[in-house]
């Protein structure tokens, strides 16, 4: 598959992987009082922390998926260790399961895909994304950019359901975050081992998602 077409496919929200079920932590942030004018700052903070960690993990997973034998478990374990909030791990596992279903249907015989069962029934999304990137022939830069762009679009798409915001303004948020995305892409690609995987945290996001997990009225799982 053409790598450029593959990046468009992965960045399309209509791909059936369950991404619509989560808000990138925006719903609990809004419930905690985050106003609409601060969503761009929220987006930037997420891209520099959670987004960077996940993009770096996806890159490492793709490199492991290109090896023989395929090595995915080390980066999966490293990512879990850097995701202290249980709701974030569970959300990532839900998305990973949906992404795994997609890749197993489309590239069932690729070595990176046949190695996915070793990660369990709820593999973390960035690791599955790395295996998928290897199967689709993406390079590290393309993969990191897709991971970060999808994260940004998840937040802005959720904002349209949660806040009084013009869709054009939400699109501007992604455009304005372009430099941050590219900076994080470069940093993710420089990550050269599981030990070097960034261990950046977003304490407010983690605390909000922990509180959100006990809410009985919510739109998104996180």
C-alpha cells in the first residue's frame, strides 16, 4: 500500500477503530471547569506529554515490528509503566483492540500482526499502531505524525460535542498546534530505546480521568 495513502487512511476518523468513544481526556477536563478558550492550551499540553509518549511508543513498536523475530512486548511494558492512570490504560486498550481487529482483517499474515496476540486482549493503542505502521510500510516520521495528529483531532472533535465552539475555530486549533506536532514528531523519532521512552506526565489530565471513571453520566469513556 502506498505510504502516503496509508497515512490518510489512518488519520481518517471514519476508520472503524472506536476512536469516537473517547475525548482525549477533554470531557473530564470540561467537567472540572476547563473553559472553551483554554482548550488550545489543553491540546498543546497533551501533545507535549501524553501525545509525545504515545508517539514515541508507536515508533519503537514499529521498529520492533520490522525485526525478526518481531519484538513488541518490551515497548508495551514500558508504555504501561508510563501510564499511571488506570482509565487512560483502559481507554488505550479499548482503542488498541479496535485497531487490532482492523489490522488482523486487512493484513492477517504480516509478521507484525501475527505477533499482536502476545500483548493480550487489550493491547495499548500506540503499540498496535506501530505494528500497523510496519505492515503498511510507514516510516517513523509518518507514523509519529499520524499518532499526534489523531490525538489532536480527537480532542477537537470532542470539543464540538461538549462546548459551544464553531467548527472552523476548532480546525484553527489543530492548525495552530502544527508546530507543536512537528516538534513532538522529531522528538519521538529520536527515541532510540525503551529505556529512553519519555516518562512525561499530565497530572491534571490523570486526576480528571480518575474522577471521570466514576461518573454515571458521561458521553465518552475518557
